[in-house]
C-alpha cells in the first residue's frame, strides 16, 4: 500500500479512516478538518513522486499525441512506388503540402534479373538536382533498403529536400523522372 511504504509513521492509525468519529482520534479536541489535512499531506508525500510522474506522463501525452498523430506518412508514388518513369514532380503537387515530421516511404524491390535497381539520394542544391549531377549527392537509402515495408524518411528540416534516384549515373534521374523536391512547412501551418 502507498501509506505503509512511507518511512515516517502516520499521525494516527485512525487517520487512515477519515470517516471515523474525531472523538476516537484525539478526544474531540482536534477538529476533523485538521486530521483530514494531515492525512492528505501524508498521502500526498507518500505518493508525491509517483503522482508527479503520472502527472508528467499525462501532460506529455496531451502535448505529444495530438502532435504526433498529425504527422502523415506518404508512400512515394503511391501504388507505383519508387520506380522508373513515374512523374514524381506531379505526385508531389498532388500530395502536398508536406509538413515537418511527415514521413516519406520509399518502396522498391532489390535488384534482380528483371527489375531495375533503385536508390535514394539527396542532392546538395537545386543546380545539382536540375542537372542530376550526383557528385556531391548524399546517399539516403541503398538499393537493398526499399524492400519490405520500405525506407522511411522523416522530414525533420524546413529546407528543400532534393530527392533523386542515383542509379545508372543519374539516368534514372534524367530519363526516368525519378526526382522530386519537398520543402516541408511548419506543422502550425496545417489547416486541420
Ligand atoms: Cu531508379
């Protein structure tokens, strides 16, 4: 029990029964309200740390859950997934706007005899993006990372993200249209 775990003894064993007549507690000299107050403070001390934790958890849930539940998850290309020839620039226009903490899921099969290998790179700037120049690009997900439930990229920064497929020296980017730009907006700009 909470009270017995406390190191100091309670003011009176009868105090755990606030409904008991006050005459039995102190001969009727101490008003019941004082006994109740002592009891309350004892219990508050005993459970104080736990109560604080619970309160903090409740506050955290209230603050975090609505925020987290507002983040959306997008499978890049929807049913087409991450593949040669799909127009991802159109897809972005159709799906946007995107917000901070939304996530993009890249799904693609590992390379085999019949399927192109794909990957995800991030270009450093617009010029590299436009020319599909991969020299300074950063690898985001390799050819094996799009399998299963896909590779999830969470939009954490409010900057333009220049995504491209880096396969065949940029040919998937230039000829295959495997490129798109996402600049997430701040979550407070969300309409709903
Ligand atoms: Cu590709």
